[in-house]
C-alpha cells in the first residue's frame, strides 16, 4: 500500500486503435472458449471492471486513512513540542 512520499507512479495509458483491436480479439476469444455470447463476455468483463474499481476505491480509502493518521501524529508531535517550548519559557 502506498503511503505519503512513497506513492508508486500512476499508470496513465490511453486507448489507441491497436489496444481496442486487441481488446475485441480477447473478448471474442473468451466468448468462443467459454461458449457464451459476445454480449455475455462483454458483460462479464464489465463486472470485472466494476470489481476492480471497487478494490481501487477501498485501497485508496486505506491509503487516505493511513496518511491522515500520519498527519495526526505529526500534528500531535508539533503540539507537544510547542507546549514544551511554552513550559520552558515559564
């Protein structure tokens, strides 16, 4: 899980014609190999994409929680340091 200052680079990719053709070929192959219609194979792929998005959403939430916890620790340390400085001045 990536944390603040240790985030893995994002994988940006755009869809080009070659990727689209490859995708169509892959879906056709899945449909043929499993004996389902092309529509069913596409729907199954859509369901897998929804599952992937849900997993990413959960992972992002975990990362956010971890980072916010880290910020909380930093703020607590800063508050304690300021309090110690104030107490030393008294």
